[in-house]
């Protein structure tokens, strides 16, 4: 086989592999979002753990003569009056903007799902035509090529995709079986996970001390009522986030919604590629057998 033909074949198989990976990844995201929207509805309930807790407030003075940052203060003090520094005003404004964005994001969790769906759909629309075109050429070349023109690139591609899809099935299937066993067969193991999720981890609460100081010293420090109202709301939002984020059932449903798409897409992907490569291997083995001699 000529060098130019090998490079051409390598290009088409490599492009098919890359675009196929993008297509599968996009479909996994879309199926995951569909499952969370219509099957595992509790997977979307509560506050999104990706966002984390509501934004905390920290006061850091950076206007020292040597330009070095001073230690973080716990909050505002207004016993003997209150005059905010420029650094404190900047910290309060940054916290206000961040907390408002956090509230907007949590108030409309569907917007995040819509954003993820649009992103996945965009990649799918771009990658799918390229994959279909390149893979069609690959299949066409394989039909017209003689045995002497075939290389190891084609079986390598099919075996690699078969292996990758098999790993998708095994790993995702393992997670699903784990969920089933903990839910219906060994509920004590599920209870252990639930208890572990309720164990509180050390959290730095210096940020909420500063937020509380906005309420106690807000009027004396000349802070606007909107900021004070946000500070009053912060504690309730944090407690709600902590409660919602500790729901074990949400975690199980999220795991199921994440694992099922890999199994659903991995099975046909593995079956097709494994079937093709084994079929062609048998045909090649049959063609290589010496003809029967006539008597």
C-alpha cells in the first residue's frame, strides 16, 4: 500500500474517531438532561452542589504602606461609630454582586440545564455531519480495497471503539448495580451512605460573621437597605442549601441519570463495532485458507 494511501486512511479513521467521541459525549449529556427532566426529577431538586454555598463576605485591607495584604477581619465594628474604608466598600459590593448572581442561578435551575443542552446540541450539530461523511468514506474505501491494500488501521479503529464502549458499559453498569443493591438488596449499606452524608465537615464561618455585621452595623455604617436585606437573607439561604444538599436520594438519582446514558449508548456502539471487526476478521481468515486441491 502506498504511503499516500496510508496517510489518507489514517486521516479518515482518526477524524471519524474524534468526531464519534464528540457525538457520543453530546448524546450522553442530552440523555442525562432528559432523564433528569422527565424520569429522575428529584435529581434537580434543591440547590446545585456545583454552585456551592451562598457567597461569603471577607474584609481584606490592602492599602497598607508596604502594599501588603493585612489579615482578614471578622466583620464590621460600630461600637464607637463606623466609617467604611474603600477596601471594605469594594468587598461589600463584590459580595453583593456575587450573592445576587448566586440567588438568580438557584432560583432558575432550569436555565443551567438549558445552557448545558444548547452546548451539547451545538457540538452534536457540528460533529455529526463530519463523522457521517468521514465514516461513509471509510466504509466505501473498505469495500473497494483489495486485500493487499488493507492495513491494520481499520481493525485498530474498530477494536479501539469496541474497547472504549465496553468500558462505558462496565463502569456505568457497575454504578447502576451499586445503586440497585444499596436501595433494595442491602439497604443497610445505603443507610451508611446516608449517615456519612450527614456528617458535617469543618467550615470556615468567618464569612458569615462578616455578613451578620452588615445587619448589626448596616445603618451606622451607611450601608444601603438593599444590601442589608440581602445580608438578612444570607443565613436562611445557607441553611436551606445545606439541608437540600444533604439529600442522599438526590445523589442516587443523579448517579443513575449519569450512568444510564453511558449504558444506553455503549451497548449499540460496542455491538456494531465488535460485529463488524469480527465479521471482517473471519472473512479474511477464510480468504487466506488455501484452496482445496482436486483429485
